[in-house]
C-alpha cells in the first residue's frame, strides 16, 4: 500500500486554476527568499514550503492568497550548523529536510515545529536533494562540487542509512517513478539523467542513461502522475518536461534563469512551483497532469 502523501483532498482552491497550461507567472516576488532558495514541497492544507526564507538556515511557509499569489512567512529556523536544501513530506505529514552542512536528513514535526535528526549520513559530501518512494523510503543525492563527483544514498523508514553508489558525477535532482519501481538521478555538471531499477530491498540496479543535455545545468526534478519528469534547467531559464523514455516533450519558459527545484501542488495537484536562485522568488505554472503524489 502506498504511503506517499496525498494532500489534494484538503487543499484550498487556488486562484488561477483556469489559467493556460505551461505559462509561468510569479507566485512569490523577487528577494523574499535568499539565493539559497530550494526545496520546495507542498504539505497538508496545500501550503508550500521552501528553504532560505530571507537567509540560509531557515524554512519559509507560503500561504496561497485569493489573488493567486503566495504570502511567505518564516516557518522554522534550523539548528545551528544546519542548512536545508531539498524538502519532502512523509505520509504522516512529517517534513524531511536534506541538511547539507550537517550531513543529515532532518525531520520536522509540523505541529510543534520541533526539529530532530532523522538520519546522519556519515561520509556524505553534501546531502542535496531527497526523493520519497511510495513505501516511505527516502533517497538522497550527495554532490561534491569541488571534485565534480557525487554519491547516492538510501534512508529507510527507520532512519537506517545505506550508501548505494559513489564515484558518480555531481548528483543533484532525484525522483522515484509513480509505481516506485525506478529511481531517477541527475548530475548537474555532467548534464546527465540516470535511471535505476529499485529492488524489493530498496537497493538499486541496472543503471542506464536516460538523457544527456547539450548545455546548461540540471537541478531538482519531480514526476507527474504519468511518470514524466519536470527538470529544473539551471542557467537555461526553463523547466524541461521529459518522458519516461527520455524524450524532451516541452520546455516551459520561466522569468528567472536559474531554477533550482520544482514541486507540484494546488487544489488538483496541477500547479507546479519553481524556486529561482537568481530572483530569490517562486514562479508557478499549470501542468496538464497532476504530480505523482496526487495520483490520476
């Protein structure tokens, strides 16, 4: 039984849901977040969260407004020495945070806002982004920007950590297919997207190249309900929509040039939110299909 969170039922209707698909607009304007803006993730009640609200070491909460914009507020300050990057919500509403300076995956209780270490990745370079499998398993990318290399980790539901692969490129965006059978990992500097088969024990095998881009960088990515990947193309100012077979279906033009990550949300799961490093802002566009967490 899937334990991926399904938040669509309790989300408020958002203005702009009748807007044309794949046309980006501002959700949160310039400079509200810092240059470390990342995440993002939609949680219970349809609220969006992203890291670096004003500065690093924080997480902001973005509440949808009647006019279709978002109002950002400070949600939590992370413990000293921790810096958040990727965010994901567990089935019980727990917010998981890739803490790249502390080499941890943190867990935040949304009711009390208390932060605890869920898993410590001993030997990690910089836990960057995390993906949540349907069974509740977490996978983390771990780039070493200085050497252009990277690693891949699995974190079980009990917090047990296993390093799956080392000697990769600069691992960054990471996502699981809707059926939980495939893991996708991209490498920013090498501009490649890899796909693995996920085994019954949560391990991975059968690594193969899905796609290689000719230019610009790759950052965070998410899957829609059909298994298409929405990939932040850092420096290109677009989100590339890629089929499970590795075909680029479209590129969604953004106002900013340095998207860092994407997340699905909205009343029907078809609003795509994009964090922009160069703007310290969040843009949004409508998709034809909902995110994988929202089903069909």
